[in-house]
């Protein structure tokens, strides 16, 4: 059985819109700008905002650990004073 790849491709292209509608896919918005550096600056700004948000979460976790560590360190220091 011979399969004509070109015919299959044409059928796929003819029905692609129906398939996209059936699965609910959305088209991405295309931005046209005369200043490509503005797009880079916007992307950098978004990456920095995401990085800051991630660091705040890590900082909160680190702060809890540091507080529990400082209590333990204080207890160790008190015990060392009694040993000396």
C-alpha cells in the first residue's frame, strides 16, 4: 500500500483549523515594535521580578532556619561557658 505523503499533508492542512478548534488551542499574540530593545528590556524586567519573588520565598524559609539555628547556637554557647 503506497501512502502519498503530499496528499496526507494537504488533508492535515485543510483540517488543522477544525482540530485546533476542537482542542481549544489559542493563537499567541504577535507584538510588532520598531524597538527590539524594548522587548528585551520588558523580558528582563519580568525575569528579575520572578527572580525577586523566588528569592523572597527562599528568604522566608532561610529566616526560619536561621532563627532555629540561632537558638541552637545560643544553647551550645551557654553549655560551652559551663564547661570552661
